[in-house]
């Protein structure tokens, strides 16, 4: 059954699902969608929403035509529309006892490792608090050179950094077809894709480019990112009421199945990183804890070598200088020098500010 084993689900919704062709806001649709989200949360599944619509809602507010907007004006309109978008989500989701938060991302926030790590922690904390992050690209400051370009790719990056199990791209058609269903009546829905190169070999996406605002090409690019991250992806029709419920019950969609386990994807990402920026020498107790799948705490660190920043890739060595793990540090080297050998509860007092309790979180570490 689709989504049954997904602990974290990212759902991307486009402007056309929030605003109809007559420029009317589809409040009833959003209310039904909120019921879907509520149902997922009742099964202890965590949900992240990536939503377009800031510019569309800004245009409605200002009575502008979106087609005639220049970049600098569209950034201002996005700023106005972002408040409208969040007010819309807040008003409707609260009726269903769902709390939301806002996250605005730029391309660098997911591409640069240190910022990606910060974003990951923010998502984790919000999900632990029971909130639903609503994500959008920060259109108010993004220029064409530093934009994702579409929310399909943004959603795939969010799925990647949050270790999501499934990404759902809600489109205006039922999924991926062998040819454009708006032109060819005999177009067939491709229900399952297990190998992108093999299964999509004979499909010409240039003729398929009317699928939603981003086009089918951007959805395939998103699928590539997801599948390499150990995340499945679904393209489905979002125009129906209760679109997520419909996907689960009818299975009328395209499912991209990842053959890479999350652990393998994360291991490849950490180990294939550029040469480590530093080394941490740990005691026997810490080495045993790492072998049991625990995070690395300051108390178990004996020495620190090298100069590195938060989020940098470091080696973890035992007392005999044998490498036992690698990971992404939650602290800079000068901070670790001050806190090594100390209990996690003392970190705030030593550094003078509240920080993480783990020097390297178990999710950001790979045993060698």
C-alpha cells in the first residue's frame, strides 16, 4: 500500500492547485487537502509541504497580470504574496487543528553543506514539535542565477536533506504518460518507474511539456535527485478533492521506486565528500558507543586536529590513530577544543551560548 511505510512525506503543491484559472483562491480544495494531511499525521507520519503560490496570490492582491511582471517587480509581489500564502494556510489548517511554520529557502541553503545541515536540524525540530513546515523558494531575494527555477527541484532537495521516504508532486495530470495525454487520446499512464534510463528511454519529453507549470522535464530531474537519496517519488493529479487519499485508495499515479537505501545514499554522500578538514581522537568508551549506533559526544573526545567549520567533514580516530568513522561536525574545531572531555550539559556554560548536545550526530556519521 502506497505511503504505508513512509515516516516522512514531502508534498509539493503548485500555484494552479491554490488559484484557479479565474484567479479565485481554492479554499475548499485546501481544506480537503488539510484533511488528508491530518489523516497522515494521525498515523504518526510527518509531513512537509512545499508550496508555490506567493507570486500568484501577490498578483491577486495587487490586481496585477503575472505574465507582464519583470523580475524586480515579481520579487516585490512575492514578498506581498508570501504573507497571503501563509495566512491562507494558517487560517485553513488551524480549523483542522494543524500547526504550520514557514521556511523560505534559497538554492545555497541546500547546496552548501553547512547551511544544508542547519536547514536539516530546523526541519527535524519543527517535526518533533508537531508542526508542519510549509516551504517556498525565497523569491524576494533570489535572482535567476541563484534560483532552483521550479518547486519540483526545490521539493526534491527538501526531501533529500530531511531524509524523507516519499516525495509527492501534485500535478494537473494523473502522472507520467508515454506521450502527452492532452494531445494523444491513446496516451498510456506509466504506473511504475524502477530504472529512469531504461523505463523512460523511448519517451520524448519535449512533447510532454504541458504537465503543470514546471513541465515534465523538471519532474524527471526531481526524480533523479530523489532516487539517488533513497527516496521514492510519486507524480499524481492534485486537482481532485482529497488528492492524497485518492492516491492511497486508487493508486492512479506514477511511482518512481528508489533502489538505493537511505543509509547507502547517506554513506556515499559523506564518504565521497572532499578530503576531511580535520580529525577527532576519541576514547574507548566513545568508540564503543559509535559501534552501537550512538552519536559522538564531547565527553568522549580526547584531542582535535585541524581547523574546520561547523558542517565540515572530519575523520574520527581511536587512541591508536586508527580511523573508525567519518562525519559532519556540528561544531567548529575551536569550539570542540573548549568542550572536549566535558558533559553535554556543560557546553552552553563553556561556550556562552546554547548549541547542539552532539558533536557529530549519528545521522551525519558513517562507521569505517
